[in-house]
């Protein structure tokens, strides 16, 4: 067996085991409360949400989209401007969400910036926040990076976690050579491969080939977990 085949076999086995654990465990709800965009179309926010759903969907979390959150909160005592503090008690009561995501995405030419804040609905307090930028990249790359950052926060990854800063406060410049970037690119490739295997699993299962379907599904789970792990590790640099 080649080294690549051995690695794939381990990922498949790990993915299958992880899938069984996820089914048995209680799935916590992560609610996407607000995604604001500036300089890009509203579809960018939808793609950002899809990235979070795909990344967390096979884990112990269940993602409630903005649309779903608004449907549940409609007519309740929750106010549109509430994204942290005691007013989130109503969000917890109505939706059951353990965590809520508040995100801002800005584009200027080929430069993109985003801020993602994670808030605990039980306390109303910010549990984590990441602010990052991409000076020269595509919209897809920037959205993938923002989605992976959100997934990393949800999984408790160590990152650039800061409290909210006053308007106009400058961030420290990142080092010119950042070893985290290659790791994040690898994480994106792993998540992309997981999506491909997930599609293959659906195809095989639809055509009645359960054996290949289960194998592809296990590989998708393993690659997805590996992608999240690599992304989490990248924040240690």
C-alpha cells in the first residue's frame, strides 16, 4: 500500500468513526444572526453562510441560517439591533441557539476585510472574535477564509481573538512572511476535497452502491475534520 493510500484509509476510518459519534451526540445550534456586506453583492453573504453550513454540518453543530433565525424570531420580543448582552436571552429562548454569529465583510477592489464575532447566548458575552484581511485575492478565496475562520472560532481554535475595538483603532500589521497562510491554503484544499467526496457519496448512494457511498462519505468526513484541524493549527503561528 502506498503512503497516499494509507493516509486515505486512515482518513476514511476516522471520518466514519466521527460520523457515528456526531449522530449519537447532541447537536448544538449555531445561529447566524447577521452578516453585513459592503462593496459586494448580497449573494456574498449567502455564500459565506453556505461555507459555514458545509463546514459544521457534519460535526456536532447544526447551523441555523439568517433566514431561519428571522423566521423564528419574527413576532418575538427580540429587537433587530440586539447582537450581544442580556437581550440575547430571547434569542436563546426562541431559537435554542447556543452561539450566534455576527459578521461583517468589506471589499475594495481585490482587497477584502472581515470581522467575525461569536457570542454565547447564555451569557450575552463575546466568546471569540477574529479580524483578518486579504490584500490581493479573489472573492471566493476571501469568503472561504472568512467561513473557515468562523468554523475555527466555533471549534475553539486559538486565533487572533480580541475584544471589540473603538472605531478607528489600528491593527498591528501582520508579518510579511506568515507561515499560517500555506496551512490555510492546505485547509481549503482539504475542505474542497471533502466536498467532492461528499458529492460522490450522494451519487453512489443514489445509484444504490451503498459500499462506495459509505466509503466516500467516510472520506468526506475525515477530510473535513482534517481541514478544520489544519486550519485551527494555522492560528498558532
